[in-house]
C-alpha cells in the first residue's frame, strides 16, 4: 500500500506542477567524453609500471624515484614520484601509475 501511495503522490505532484504557469522547467545538460582524455605524444610514449609490480621490481626497472612519500591510511598507500610519472602502491604492490602534466613535473 505504501508503494502505491508514493506513486500516486508523485503523479499528482507532477500533474499540479505542470498546471502552474510561470514556473519554467529547468535542467542541466552533462556532456561526457566518449573515451579517456587524449594524451599528447610525449605522454603516450612513457612506459609506466604495471599494476601488481612490486616496489623492488619498480625500483630495479625505473631506478630511484625523485621523492618517496611514506605510508598513509589503512590499507597503507605509498607514493613514489619520478620525473615523468607518479606510482601509487598498496602495501608493496603497484595499484596505479599516472603520467605527469608538464606543470606537475618536479
């Protein structure tokens, strides 16, 4: 019975609001891109650490980072900043690697 009551109330409210003159209908339009943001050629050519790589493997392949930030939160998230990208770890495993914009480079 409650569901029927809510439906009837909504229909009534919508009907009454359409009868009130001077109240314009207002809506926003949200445009979504069809795919991921386009990267310039430099960003596309950067090799990034893959998800699941260990800290040891990242350091062996990409060298010492410019800066290492300690663990934060639970589970612990660690961030390593390289010249062209930043790597995020959960415990000792890569969860994401993000290329830098020109303005974000250290």
